[in-house]
């Protein structure tokens, strides 16, 4: 949605919440909060007292972002149709040979492909639920040390 489309929708829906539209400062703040992050982040250092000032600034930011995207697009190396087909073929071959790349887990922060064992409360050694790695029945025991201390009399 462009900024103008958002502004029109904002004003249209604003009639259902007149207390937000009553004061220019609150209207400006509410409008700013609804902007997409790429634009809103560029306004964070500015303070606006009225809706008109926010709208003018946001329109300028949006046009600058579009211009930057166009310039970046022009700098890209144009590819012929033949080169593009070769690139797509190589990309498919390279990806099929590689293992599925892991992504960072949102729960534990580690990289893994399988379900997060920490999240489901499973053992890190065998993957079964009901015990932790230190208590894992499948863990190899070190037979060189005794399990229990020997009572000396």
C-alpha cells in the first residue's frame, strides 16, 4: 500500500474514532505509528505537531525510497535470456546437492533443522521425552569410576 492509499484509508476510518482525530498531535502520532517500518524508521528522529507535516515528510521519504530502488535496479548487470537460464540451472543443481540449510530457532537461538528439543523438553542425547541428558539411560557410563562411594570400616 502506498502512503497516499494509507492516508486515504486512515482518514476514511478516522471517522469511527473521532477522539484520535480531534487533536492534530494525536492524529499525527497515530498516522505515524501505522506506517510500514521502512518509512517509519526514517521518521524516528523527527517530531511532528500536526498531521499535514507528517504526511508531507512521509511522501518525500517514500519518493526517495522509490528513487533509490530504481537506481539500485539500474546498477544491476543486465542478463541475457541465455545467461539467466544457465544461472537458474546452476542454482537448482547446487541447491539439490546441499543439505537443507538450518535456520536460527526462535525458541533457543541455536541452528538446527529438526524440532527444538529444548522447546519440547526432550533429552539432547537420545531425543526422547521424560528425562534430561544427564539422566539419559542410553548414555555410555564411565566404568573406570565407581557408581557409589565404598564405605570404609
